């Protein structure tokens, strides 16, 4: 792997971990500075992404467990399952262990449906990894729940330092909606309509990871309140609401809330990480590496652009041969901000 790509792999992981710390901190995790991002955080997508990338930062991983122990009731399990089915995050292999841990700690059925009832894997792997992806040395007795699911790690000591979610900021908007409307499709629909001029139920369903029937039926019911409005667009009915009235009611006057399809974007960022982490990539020529990166970005372009980053990626056809590698690096820096 050429030097610039080698350095970028390390930098990319550091940027992803910094991003995760910033997002979880906005939701109440201890240990990172305050953020003022203007987007609404998606906790289900963030959790799945963290269960993969967060394995390179044991402290972050356990702070997220602490957050789930305190705020796990806010997680939408139905939606989490839908994201798992559609996006296939690599971190979903760790999810059953987390679910069983929470089920035991709270004696609750909420997470039980995520626990896979199967024989423990014969081959175990280290849960935590060094930045070079080598296993992190384990100290003490292995934690039994994670060991049962095929992962070795030391004991878990949750510190209880998680703070309540800061719902006064845009990052916590979905939590305010879930507290008000419940852990259901209504909260996700309101969030979507607050950040879009109007939309058809099928588009809303796709972007919020609910079935079209659920969204259609819910919108029909909500429209009876006359606070969710309908307008004809051709042969379609699109739904909308009076954004500024709602934002004022919710305590976000004069705030512009940014929509990001986090599940789509984070899955794309994960695919990029998994490619950069492949040992086979280092054995290729610069031309071969450039070709691999080109194919990668062609495969994730739609996910990135539909997530709210239209125009962020360069047209790879304009950069032939080895020239594309530097374009790839610039594009990813642009997406990461």
C-alpha cells in the first residue's frame, strides 16, 4: 500500500472514532467535549456502526454500554431490526451479546428478541482490537456473556456516568419526539417531515426504515389531527407540516435541523473502512489500488448521495488510472467534514 493510502487508513479510523465520541457525547456519554451539530442523531444506526468501529476503542465501547444501560429504553428495537436486515452492518455480530447483557441487567424482554439462541462458536475472537487490527491483550477472567457469543474481553464495570440525553439541541430531537409520541413510527415520521418540504409515504418509509404499510396507515391516522397536512402532487398525495410552528412547539425556534440518512451514510463509511482494512489491498500496485477504490466508491455512491450528500463525490470517469486515488482521498475528507 503506498504511503499516502497507508497514512489515510490510520487517519480515517481516527476520524471515525472521533466522530463516534462526538455523537455519543451529544447523547450523554461522558468523556468528550460538547457538540453543537445541527443534525438529528439516529441512535439505531449509530449503535450498529459503533459495534464495529468502536471495537478499536475499548473505552468508547464500554461508555456506549453504560449509555445503553441508562438510556436503552429509547432504542427502537423494531427499527433496529429493519436496519440490520437492510444494511447488514458488520457490527450486528456483536449485537446479540449486547442484547443479552442488557436483558440480564434489566430483567426485561425489550432486547430478548435480538439474542440468537444457538450453540456458542467454537472459535473465539478478541472483541477489542488495536489500531492495526491486531487483538488487544485481555486481562483477567473473560466476560461470560460475550464469551458465549464468541468474543473474548475482560470484565465489564459500568460506571453510571452517562448523563440524560440533551434534547434541547437538534442532535437530541428524535429522543424528544420519542418521549412525546412513543418509540414508534410516529416519531420518525414527524422527524422526517420536519426536515423535508413534503414527501410521499413510500419515500418516507424507505428513509426511516419502516414498512410502507405502517407509514401509510400512520400518516392517514395522523392527518385526522389536521396538524399533518396533505397536498396533491400529480396523482400522488404528499404529506407535510408547518415546520416552524412545530419547531417552535418543540423548543427549536430559529434552528435549522439537518436531515441525514445515517443508516445509509454509516453503512457506506463502514464499507470504505472494511476495504481500507483489507490486507490484500497492500499487495496491489498503485494502479490496482486505484482500481479497487474506484469500484468501491461506485458501489457506495448512491448510499452517500441519498444520505444527504449529493454532489460530494467526484465523477470517477474524469480521473483515469492512478489519478483516482488522490481524488478518493479528497472525496472522503469532504464527506467527513
